[in-house]
C-alpha cells in the first residue's frame, strides 16, 4: 500500500501534468436570451470554426462589413455548452486547491454576458449550478474521501466585493447571528477593510468575516447572505453588482494525522465588474469615478497576468486593490483561469471584440508578447518563483 504522502505527491504530479502551465483562458458564449430572440436578435456574428465539437478552441466574429476576427483560446464553449460541460473542464484545476495550490478563477466580460451565470448560476437548481457550487461540492466530497487516508481538512470561506477600490464584507454580521437567521438591518457597518501582507507570507483582510464551513449547505446559506448584501448595495448605488468585483474565497488546510504533513490551498472564484465602456457623454460624477476604477482594476489585472506569463521580474500587483488582494494567489506556482464571457447578439459585437482582445492579450503571454513598462515609480513586490 502506498504511503499517504506518496499518494498525494502522485496526485499532485498528475495535476501538474494535466494543467501544463499556470495560466489558462477559456471563452464562453451564452445563448441568445428569449427576449433577444423575440426582438429579432441575431447571433450569426459569432461562429465556431470547428463546429461539431461541443468544446472547441477558436471563435470568429464577423463585422457587418464582412471583416472577420479569429481568436483562439485554451477552450471555447459555445451557447449549447451546459454548466456541467464547463465544469468538467475545470474540475482538475479546482481539485488542485485541495492538493495545496492557490487557484484563481475569474469571469471577465460586459454586463449581461454570463459572468454570474458561469460563476454562480442558480445554486439551488442542480443543472444550472455554476462554478462556485460545483467546486465547493467537489472539494467537500474529495476531502471526505481523503479522510480515509488520514487527512483532515478545515475550510474557511469569505466573500467580499471591491467597489471603487474599496472592500466591502459581504458576510458581515455572520459572526454574531446564526447562519440561517435573516439579517434584520440589511446593511453593513462601514468598516474600513485593509489588505495586509505579513512578512511570513500570510495575507488577510482586516475585519473580514471568515466562516468555517463543512458542508455545501453551509456555503449555500453564505451565498444567500452575500447575495442579499449585494442587493442592498444595488438599490443604494445603481446596479452596484455589475460595477463591483465579487470575490469568493475558500481557504483549505489539510493535515495528515500520521505524518503531520500540512497542505494549504486557496480557491478564489471571482465575478468581475462589467468590462463595458460607458459612452463618454453619460459618464459624469460618481459614474465616471466608478468607470475609471473599473477600467483601472481590469487593466491592472490584465497587466499582472501578462507580466506573470512573461516571467517578468516585477509584477505590478500594487496598481489595484484586486491584484493586491490576490497577490499571493497570482504568480509563483499558483494557477489562474480566466473565463471571457461573450454575448452573442450583433448589438454586443463591439464589446465582444473588446473582451476577446483583452483575453487574447492575457493569453498571449504563452508566446511571450513583450509588454511596455508602465510603472517606473515604485519597486513592485518581487514574484517569488517557487
Ligand atoms: P453578467 O453576470 O455577466 O452580467 P449574467 O450571468 O447575469 O451576466 O447573464 C445575463 C442573463 O443571461 C441572465 O439572465 C442569465 O441567466 C443568462 N445567461 C447567461 N449565460 C447563460 C447560459 N450559458 N445559458 C443560459 N442563460 C444564460
Ligand atoms: Mg453579474
């Protein structure tokens, strides 16, 4: 019988083999929605060269004048791809968090392109569950299976959003109230949350609610709490949820009772703010500030992923709250997956093109496309490369 540590090492090795590199970009095109179909929406502008396969690698966009743009990604999911088809392609990556890896999965795209559908979906509808519910369930199942081999796991969940470069705790109050009780106040105390990187490599957010979880049911009630908290923000701040990044984090600590070996994995699942450009005329005041904050943090994220892919010495983590928060989970031997979500209708063509260009830029790190250096100011934290 294999030693438990050896088993884990083999599994780890397989995972590495499986992933062949640490940055992946998947494209997902949602179907036309019923009301888009009713109003004569047209999805002929998006095509898949290797149609016939459920999961391809290329996507083509056609402009009315007949211009064609072709992009290739690690995977391309067309409108017929179900939530399960998507999850099958990422389950190894999710599993690696249990093996002690730090994993980030992002959804990028304009508002309405399917980011939340991909990341969250409908958690209470088995078929329609997205990445978060499926990942959490898989992790709990696998951790139980590993118990038989002497492994004990603790899981800690947190959920926050970043709006205008400010962190908001989406689980605030859950320390005091029981998980299933209704929140009466509906609001969150206006605490200032600060990201701290300690010299020992520990990262935390001050005053952030961390909940130890041991079942999908517990996580599901946290998700409901967070959704409520986001809705409150929405009424106050005008479609707040599409203007903020939502970060779900599961910290996993595994201890082997006989060998006392420990593994620390982190799974970050991030529903990014809408990437759409607002027309200049309507962006004034608060709206302009929001837009600038979103543009800045999305482009900083792109810069960071590209710099990591290019194995640059200096990674500009500090240019946005999101990248600063995720710094320990981006780069090194961490694993990153970006979904670029696309709406298929011809009205979205320009935004789709922008999203695909962003994703292609991030993806181009494999070929080593050089990148201009924007920050000559501060020395950035050095990427520790193992
Ligand atoms: P976003 O979070 O990017 O703003 P949503 O995830 O809310 O977009 O998607 C917009 C709408 O499209 C929602 O009604 C959602 O249910 C639907 N939708 C998105 N992706 C799919 C899909 N793959 N299949 C079916 N419906 C989808
Ligand atoms: Mg959304």
